[in-house]
C-alpha cells in the first residue's frame, strides 16, 4: 500500500478502534477506515499482517510502518505530539 494515506483496519464494536478513530479525528488526521467485520479482504489483511491473529486496530502508515493496538501515547509519538 503506497498511496500516502493512513489505513486503519478495525471494527465498530472494538473500544481500541473507537479510541484510535477519536485520536485521529481530534487531531484532524485523515485516514481510510477498513471495517474487518463487513469486508473479508480487510479481515484477511489483518490476519496476514499479524501472523494469523485478528488484532485490531491495525494501522498502516504511508511510510510502510504499522502500529497494532496502539495507545494514545504511541499514536502521539508517531505524529510528534503530546498525548
């Protein structure tokens, strides 16, 4: 994925996904949402990226790096912000 966008894979029922979405919205950071419940390809991507595990949110950044179930502090550090 090399399209200069942040891609977040997750599900609406997931509290960590809701927290990460809130972090992005609060900080005016654009991202593309991929619902792993309604999109089988998104669910498979998550399993492949996490060695067979369905761990969400899985967030892919334009530089190719990935954060899995990141805390707000980890997200803040990624963007050079205070948590």
